C-alpha cells in the first residue's frame, strides 16, 4: 500500500503518538542525566580521595621532617667533627677519620657576643696553604650572593694550591622553610661527600644554583636525591631517607651558635674572621703574602 493509500491517523491517534514520542525522549534524557550525575559523583569521590591522599602524604612528610633528631651520630667520610668539608685543587676533598659527634660535647653558649669569634679548627696552619673556612646555610640568600661574588676566585685559588676552602653547612635557617630545608640540604651534601667526595663541589654549587625562596617548603628530599644523581654522585636515597647525618648537622649548628656565630655566611681567613666590609680576595691575598 502506498503512503498515499495509507489510512490517515485520527487527531486522537496523532496526539497519542506525539505523547509517546515525548515520553521516550524524556526517559532517555532522564537516563542521560542519571548517568552524568553518577559520573560527576564518582569524579568528586575520586578527587576527594586524591586530595586526602595528598594531604596525608604532606602530613606524613612534615611529621618526618619535624621528627626529633638524635643528639649524636656519625661524621660522614671526608667530613670533620666541626661540620666541615675541605676542598683542595681540582675538587679534591681532604680525607678524615670516622668519628662520632654529640651535642653533649658542644661548649656552653657564650653569655656575651665576643668581639672576635674563635672558630675551632679555623686557625692558620704552618707550612700549609691559607685556610679559608666558611659557615654557610643552603637557603641563605646572602650565602648565594657570597658564592656568586667569590666562588670563582676561591676555586681558582684552590686550583693554584694557594688556599684550602672548608665549608661548614648549618641548619641556622630551618625556620625559614616549612620542612627544615637547611638541615635537610646539609644532610644531603654530607651524604654526597660520604660516598662521592669528588662530586661534592658540583652538588654544593647546584644547591645554590637552585636555591629555593625562604618561607616555602624548599627542595624535596626526592629532588635532592635526583640532584645528587644529576651531578654523578652515588645513590644517596637511603642516606637521605634515614637522615643519616642530621645529628652531624645538628651538632655543627649548635657548636657554631655556642661560639658566637650569629649568621651566615661567616668566613675566616687563617683563623681571622672576615668582617664582610672589605674585599675578601684582598684579605686572602694579604694572608698568602704573609706566608711568604
């Protein structure tokens, strides 16, 4: 039967047909809305779970970073009992005997700030190159400026055999980050010198090159480990995770405060404290000349 010969629907039939079509459209729309609501609901659940996981990780990390540090612990290989690592020509590091440091051995704090600080182990050594000792903090902006200003000339003098350069990283500015970054970075540096002394200078320089801003979290332990790998050092993952040399940093920091050091950088040239107002290169050259 051709369409022309099909019986025409009555008005009531056409109305019923239209209503049925509208009903099907509404049902499909309701199903679609229900599916979308379910997807949105599950999406919210997943997002909330992800946020909770992130919060939990941050809380755990903060708890770990703020956990009490033991009062005693080992020195790293190639580090001395005052928290120092001494660089010579071509990034060679002075070897040192294994030792243990303890907060109980730190001298009592001075009651008044002395006119000149007597830093242990910073005195001039007969028959040896001029000794430069620098107390630094890896989050300290002035320390980065010090390295930018004097780093190249100090390296040249080391390579010429005219000076030895000892860095003593401290945790003075732990309160300037939310994760005790100063001590964490100093610990990572100690981990590097413990197993890869030839990479210490490169890691030291990279820490200042990527110095984080004060007030934030600082560089994460994960990234500190990656930076060690980046400079070619041996794996320091377990050393960082176990905070192996945090007691070492703790003792060095307390010793520095006890002898009257109140800020970083604090620099000594053959035992004489540099006041920061003169050209350090000139001070060093004068000491070199004095040695003849």
